[in-house]
C-alpha cells in the first residue's frame, strides 16, 4: 500500500501552485497552525474561511491539514481566547492536531490562480484576445473579449462561474445598451486592485459605495458577487491540482459548511 505524503511534501505542492513570494506584503500566508512536526497527511480539507463549523467538519473527517484561503490568524493576537469567535476555528484545529495553511493573495496572483480562473469563467471557454495583470502585486487581471457583449448577456456566465443566483450590478449606461469588451477582475474586496484598471466592466466581490460611484461616473459597469463567492468556486480547481501529484493516497475534500455569510432574503 502506498504511503501517505508528509505535510512538508503537501505544502511543497501548495507552494508550487501559489508561491508565497507573490503574496502582498501586508498578508499573513503559509503554515499558520502547526501543532506538530511534519508527519503523514492522509486527509485535507479545503475552505475559504476556517470557521468553527469548518473546524468541526475537519475534526469529523479526521483531517490532518486544513487549507484555508483566508488566514485565520491575521492581525496581531495578544492572547488566546476561546470566547473570541475569530479564534475558535484555529484553536480547535490546534487542539486536535490539525495543521492550517493559508495561501490567500499568493493564490490570487499566481498563474492559474483565482484571478486567472475568473478570467476563464468570463471568457466562457473562448480564448480572450488578451489578458493583462493589474493592480500592485498583480492580484487582478484585465481580459479583452474577442467580441463585445451586453452586460445582461454576460450575467449568466458570471452567475454560473460563481455558483450564485443573483449579482449586484451598478450600470454605467442604460440597461441593455452597455456593451463591454475589456473586463477587469479581482477576487474578494477588489477596490484597491481595480481602481487604476481601464475597463468597461469590473467584477469583484465587494466595493465601497464611493468606489462604485466613482467607477460608474467613469463609464465602468460594476458587478459584485459578494466577497467569498468570487473565491470559493476555485476550490474545485485547487482540489484537482493538489490531488494530481499524490493520487488516491491523499483524500482532498471541499468543506460543506463553508459559505458566504450573506444571502438574499
């Protein structure tokens, strides 16, 4: 029977997928929870957020490693406190011997990472004319479609890609009249990445009210999918890329309890 890879071997693959040197200077990426030295890893759970529910799911599946896109430890922590809901997931993982790794903005910027995945979804299987990086640190992309489309015609592609039933749209022109060809994308909160991007449409998770107003005033349509919805669909691709080097000896699953906190009422 083939032996399971070590944690270091699995993390080497993750660092190949998303080199940590690509992460933003302010980010906290890498191995954030290490309750033990490197040992065999049989089961991995992928998630966007390491909530308490996700940590419980990891315990139930007897995971050895959680890959949490958002760092569960971000700002400086002065004390460990289970009463702090933001710490519970990481504390539970540590207490059960589960390591936690976060790629965050390194995965945004990496070739074949989240920004490129968003471009591929918008292109709908057709090769775009051009794809350029945008934003400090190259965390976003600007793609040029081979043929201009109306905003309404593009919406089904975006909903399918993100796995959502609705999107928030700020139209820069009369609905049905605005055709777009250059589209800028950034996962999560994309205001700082997209503000310098010259495009007909911005796609991101969230923007401030004034960022959206400024974009529309400049003739750019804004489409918002909610923060983590612009990231979560990529976990399917990450599962595939993590599994390929190890085959069946590594059980990689996507957390069922991980979800965007917002829904449509």
